[in-house]
């Protein structure tokens, strides 16, 4: 039977808190019985999310925000998307939590208690952009399999932890190290303990970047369980799948990591452009690294109505993976012409940037679409419509658009 179906003394308190009342006669519960309150959990209460979030999947949990919910400069937990591949760990023992380093390219296997990481290494705080590689998948045609994300699988929270590179230096890595791969305590959907739901990683050059963290706080507090408590890898600017949750082991590899969802078509795109719907051999797929330039209008909400002659303020965020955003523009005429926005410098490297503009040149009453377009520091701008199709529906960075009516 599924372990989640068992009621134990250790979980009664959690269930009572979720239900909002004591479980009367809990001592008489039959072995293996699953409470009705467990069968249809409220994800908004369970994960402290805003009820405006959209639930795409429950096994595993995958939840996204709508654009206007992401208006904060630093994303609060209640609006942060959830992307899970397996089942959230249960009964975490923080006092005995250890992070072990192993693999072909470590001098020797070494483990650290959570408190050792916090006490023995300098702590850093960065705002870091995390975006699911499949964000925007719902727009691809022909449709791609997977969660049909719209635009809300992105966030920029403030993460606190220790630099992975400082810990790797303490561990001692060999000259042949080329990749790291993470391992975690989440469970495979099959409940087979021999299977990992996901075990991805990054090249050693990314692992050694200043902003790559072993994080234990999000927005100044312990990381929420669903987002990786008590320890999470954060590799900003790359697909969020590279930022493993609940990590308890990191393997330093002398080859590209080959863990779960690192091979085949997972988080890969065709190395060369292909026609929509075309099958692509695994060997012709390349691993996604830095995410493409993208932007999001967070104010006003699409469907806004204003009076003729009024000025409409707009604002939002833009990001560009490993690069920065050098220019931000909006269009009222479906991309025929563009007007510059004000764009702020990032708080730190790999943080998203905030843009704003005031629009007062609506020529007449009627329906308009406001399109947003970011250009990165290498001069590459967002495509107005869908970029090249790929089998898994990754990397849709088409211009975000909102509808406005002038009356």
C-alpha cells in the first residue's frame, strides 16, 4: 500500500494542522486507513499558496502563477511556482541531515551536517531567477507533452546559503572534474526506492560560479518544504531543474552527469532547428544551459479597461539567463513599432530586472494589445511569436502580451 495512506503518530499532528481541528478518535483509526481530508488536499493551504495560482498536476504537484501575481520585485512564497518530479519527502530529520560529496572526481568522500555548512562557511544572499524549462509550453503547436505551463513558472526569490564552490574546495576535487550531479530524498512516483525522480546537474564551471548556492533560506526564512527544505541547490539563470531540492548528495563527475532526466530528450532541445512535429534522435538533442531572454508584464492585469485620455502605467520583469537585459520595449500595434521602457539594473547577477513605462498615446477608443520585448546584452531580442518548435516544448520566450480596452 502507498506509504501516504498510513496514519502514524508522527503524521497526526501535521494532519490535524492541515484539517484545522483535532482528529477525534485518532487512536481507533484502522491500519492503512486514509482520511477523507487526505484524499483531496487543498494545495493552497497545504503549500501556503495564493488561491489565484493554477494547479496543473497533483501527482506530482505542479502549480503556476498568473502574470499579475508576479508583480513583486522579490517573489514571495505564496506566488512561487511549484515544479516537482516526485513525491515531497516526509518526516525530515533536520538534526541528522547530511550532505555527502562523492563521485569519480573527489579526492575522498566527505559529508557535512547542515549546521556544519552554516557554521563553517561564509553565507551569501542573492536574488536569483528560476524558470522551468517548459514555461510557455502550452503555446506550442503541435502540442508538446508535459505540464501545459503558460507564463507563470518563473520566480525571483532571495536565497541565502553557502557557495557550492567553497564547499567543493574544502572537499577537494580532481583536475578531471567536468560536471556535478545532485541526489535528493524525494520519492519516485512508483515508490520504487531504487528509482530517483530526478537527478540532474551542471558543468563544473557553473558549479563554481559565485552565485551557485547550497541554500537553506528563502526570503529570510527556512525554505518551505515544497521548495526544498532543508537544503537546496540554486543555479540561477539555468532551467530550474538544475536547482535540485532536498539534496543530500552531490556527485562530482569526470563526465556529463547521467542521472534521472539528464539523458534522452529530458531538458534538451534539438541541436539544429527542426520542422514542427518532426521526430528527433536522442543523439541530436542538446542539454539546455542558459535560459533565453524573456519578459513578463505584471501590471496591469490583462483585460484592463481605461478611459480615453488617461495614462496607463505598465511594469514587469525581464531576465536573460547568464546574460543581462540591455533594452526593454513595448508595442501597441502588434509589433509594427516599438517604444522604449525604463529598465533597471539587476540587484545582482542572475536576478531579474524590473521595467516600467507610461502609455498615453492610445489614438482612439477600442481594443489594444500591449506587447513586451526584451533584448539581452548580446543583442538578441525576444521573438514576437513562438520560437522554433521542439519535441518537449522548452524555451518558449515569445513576447508576453496583455489585452487592454480604451473606452
